[in-house]
C-alpha cells in the first residue's frame, strides 16, 4: 500500500483561544532554558514546534504541563490561569499529554493495559467511582480503546511492556483522546513506530483537529510538522525565533532557521 501522508485538509482554526503562553521563562545553570516564550493556540489549530533537539522543546512541554518548577510567566487554558496549578490540576482542566518518552512518562511497563488506562487520569471517570478506583469501568474502557485505536493485543491483562512500540503509542493516544481534552500536547507522537501506527496516529490527530481540538505538536520529523500543522514556530536556544506557513515553507528553510543559519 502507499506510504501514509500527514497532509491535513482545509483550515479548521477558529477564533477561540485555548492555550495562551506569555513571557514564559525557565532559568538554567548557565543560560535560560526558555526565554520569553509567547504562543497562542486556537480551537481546531495544530501549532507545530520545530527545532534541533535540546533547544528547549522538552522544557517547553514540561513547563506547560507543570512538570518543571521555577518557570515564570503566564500559562492560561481557556482563560484560566494555570501558573500555580499542579500537573494533575492541569490535566483535569483539559490537557491531554502524549510524552516524548513513552516508557519513562507514558506507561507502567510492568502493569497490565487496563491499569495503564488509569495512569494520569486516576481522578476521572470511568476510572473512579467516588473516592475508589472503578476496576470494571477502567477495564471496559480499555477494551473500547483497544478496539477503536486498533491496539494489537491478546487482551487487557497483557503487560504494557509486551506490546510493540506502535501499539504502546496507540494505547497512549487512545487514553489521552478518551479524556476529551481541549488541548493535546503531542511530543514526537510517531517516533519509533511502524508506518501503519504512524498513519493511524496521524488520522486520530486530524480527526480531533476537525472536531475543535487544539494541538501543540513537537516533532523532529519536518514532513510531519509541515503536513499536520496550521502554523510552525521554530525554537532555537530556548527562544522562538521564526514563524512559518506550512503551505509555503520548505524543509530547507526550516532547517536554516533551526540552526540559526538564516539569522
């Protein structure tokens, strides 16, 4: 069959601001890891972040998620100030998260799939009933995710570590989409997966964008960024240094901006 194509259809960007980040700064040992970051993402918009790895992408994601202490500036979700909110509170406010490292931040490899369905969503239905974990609800919803997201597994009691990388990633995407987020932060969502899983993940992101989801997409795959994004920003040494239209930009132009060659 043909290789999957990340290209999206016509624009679905609305006027509704979902994520607004202003003056976001994170100090490091010798220099700022992030410096005066300003960005806005609307409902139905995919904002892609391009950059050579190690230029602040991970710190940007972790600062927005509340996983990094010491960040200053403003982060708001649908007008709600999240500066002092915990990671759990940010998730409960409507942020879905596909992490860069699925083994470190996305899964419990020695736990069954249905327990991984609960991970990060342990305060919300169908995973809980009152103050207690709803085992039956979590198991039933895991079955639904496996079916809808085509996770290839003998069953929901299989350990997450036994799945292929592509199936692990589809499980994570399914879990995060199932929480009905208003913002999805997707860091390298198709890294290390086969082309079939890549195509499926792209389709889920496209469909969610069409339904009004705001997406912050971090990727080292320039074709993925150009194909999926409505706008591309370039990060270099912790600063956003360029903004490009995916309809006209070339990988060569992005590469020049990512390395500072066009400065």
